[in-house]
């Protein structure tokens, strides 16, 4: 009889534990859905419908984007500090020349690597600045890394981001802004210096912090050229997000950490105000896979708000970090449209002044 009671008690205890587990799982799911709903509470709604045909001006942007991506990913190719250092320097020279041609004065932030076997090798970030006319101490940074993963031509990751950076810089050449606007091309976002003190954006953001500069927003242009209308082409680091967000990879996304939620809202709201293009946004904990996978991470580490502008890279792009990441994989028409709308976003962030 005692044995029977013991077995019964064990069954009851097991049942109670199982119920608690079920309740905890249910609570977790509810929290995830609540968070997803909260994250979707961004100004405006994502556009649904056909993307408008390009204007003549957007066609010019498209053609220039194609040229710049080809220069970086075909003419220069694999550009990384370890095995293709010469090409990395060529990429920096190309970017600098393009900015000088647009009538900017380019500042090179040279630094020496301090980690691993390449200690002492020189790298550089490239910066241009339009000083704000009314709020010069409030700074908006638009950045993109120009290196590629070792063994890859890096057309989408990240020649697409650099080409977009150059296009936006050309758009703002000669214009006056209320806030200070900077465009910065970063070295060494890819391994082995990813999320290290030798990552170019970390070196740059640390210098900004040391100078006590007031960066109010940073936009990281990261792998932004691949779009597809194939259903099921979009994946997520958390499977449950696929129940809330689209499963077709035809949108541009704006991703920040929790502390950057205001900038995420501002950027997404501005984009949706002007763009007839699908967009999604989220501010998520940094430890979630993919959230910190670009140069905005370096700004978060130094106490600045940052947003990654991306096509979501490995969660959509089948050629991510492979030798097949080549220029023809990019959708230049949609990329050009996105870039032209990002110009309006940047205008909204910095405020434009009419020429005197």
C-alpha cells in the first residue's frame, strides 16, 4: 500500500511539473508575441504592393551603384586585411577618390592593428563631414564597411553598402544641414576582427566617445542589395518571428538594440512616410543572433544609438559569405529605389537648409 501511494505521489508530482512547464512555455510564447507586437508598433505601416518604376534620377543612381559594386567586387575583389591587404588598400583609395571627386575633403583615420598575428599592420577609416549650421554638436553618422570576408568578392556584403554610402554622399554634396552629417567607410568589420577593438567602426566610435561627441544616430548600411518575391525565402534567428514578420524576402529592414528604439522608430517612420517599398523594423536584445552583426554594434558598445539597415543578409541571401557573392546577384533597381528613399530619411534626421 505504501509503495502504491509513493507511485501515486510521483505521478501527481510529475503531472504538476508538466503543467508548470506547459504554463511556462505558454507564457514564453505570449511574451514573444507581445514583444513582436510591440516591436511592430512603428510609425506607419509597411508598404504592400508593386514598387514604382524608377524615375530618371533613380536610374542614374542605379547605374552608378552597379559601377561602384563592380569596381569593389570585380576589379578589386577579395579585400581583407589578412590575405588581400593590397586589395583592401585599393578599396580605401577607390572610396577616397570617389569622395574627392564629389568635392569632399576626406579625413583618413589611420590605426595599427593590436591583436593576433597582424599586430602593427596599418588600416584606415575614411570620413567626410558636413558641419551642421544650427546644431553642429548633434551628429548623424552614416557608415558602411568596405572589407569583405576572406575568400569572397563581397558584392552584397558589403560593396552594396559602400555603393549606397557613396550614392548618399553624392546626394548631399554641397547641401547645408541643421545637424552635422558624417559619412564613414570602415575597415575590418569581417573576421578575424569582427566585434573586436581592431574593428574599424570600434576604433572610430571609441575616438568619438573619447572626444565626448554627441552622436544622436548612426545608420549602418549592411548587405542591402538582395530582394526576392519567392515565398518562404525569408528566415529569422528566432523561428517564432516568422509568425509575425513576412516570409518573403522582398523588404528592407531596420534593426536596433533596445536602447536604440527611438532611432529605429524615427528612421522607419521617415522611410515609410516617403517609400512605396516593403519595410520591417525591430529593436531586439543584442544577444539574439544577427542583431549585432555589423558596425552599429561598435557604436552600441560606446554608448551611442545605432540602426542596421539591411536585407537581413544570411537570413535571406543564399550566397552570404561565399565566393558566389558576385555583382550580378544584386537587384540594382530595388537597391536604387531604397537608396533614394534613404536619402529622404537622412534629410529628415539632419534637417536640410536652403543654400544662401
